[in-house]
C-alpha cells in the first residue's frame, strides 16, 4: 500500500463519526463477583478503530516480501545496472518527515 493511500485512509478517520457497538457480559473474578449481579458493558469502536481494523485486514493479504521485486533488484545489482537516485530518496524522506507534522 503506498503512502498516498495511507494518507487518504487517515483523512477518512476525521470525516466519519459513526461507531459500532459490541456488548458483553462482564463479571469480576473472586468472591465479589459471586455476590453481585452480572453487568452488561458496552464498547463502542470509533471510526478510527474501524478504519484500523479494515487496514489491518487489507495488509494481512499482502505478502511481507515481494519476491519478484527482490529478484529484479538482485539481477540488476549482479549485472551492474542498479542505480541509486539519492535525490529521489532524499525527497521521499523529507515528504515522509513533513507528513508526521501534519
């Protein structure tokens, strides 16, 4: 997933306000729990939590290593064709750093 897509997903967190509710039966352990009636607790997931949940599911389907890209770079290095664009790397690092301040 590219940095632009992550930024768009982050913007959606601010735009949405709906939540999903999850109910459960919460009982304390020990003697105190036996003397009290069970209580129903409710948890509401924020839109940000929902977004993170969807993002996590999306990332779970992406392989950790792009084997085809590794083979491509390895072959380029072996053939002496791999070139590093220091200016592009520096620009990307600066963009990333600036995105943290936003």
